[in-house]
C-alpha cells in the first residue's frame, strides 16, 4: 500500500469514527480508533504547526464528547458542533 493510500484509509477511518461518535455509538472504542488514526496521519504527512494543532483540537473534541457521554448531563448540540468544526478544521489543514 502506498503512503497516499494509507493516508486515505486513515482519513476514512477518522471520518467514520467521528460519525459514529456523533451518533453516540461505542464512543470509547471510536475515540481510541481516532487517536490511533491521528497518530498514523502524523507519521504520513509533513509536520507543521497547523496540522499538529488541528490534530490536537480534533482529539480534544473527541475526548470532550466522550466525557459528556459518560456524564449525566449528556451530549448537547454544542459538543456535536465542536466535534464537527474540529473535524472540518483538521481536513482543511491537511488539504492546505
């Protein structure tokens, strides 16, 4: 598998995991998948501060949503919006 194919596969895995997290499906397992895929992405792309920040932002959003899922307050629209925005920024940084 070429590096480009590997990157595409990891990005697809992240996208699918983010969707499942947003739907509340197996949040802890999907958070672990996102973490592993993000680390793989960092190995596959040329590092820069923008990508590093986007990766960190996305993972923090996943963790925040996971914590909200575990709490009695539950996940609100704000958590879902932050996750979606973090994922969008991540994809934009990779495209740039």
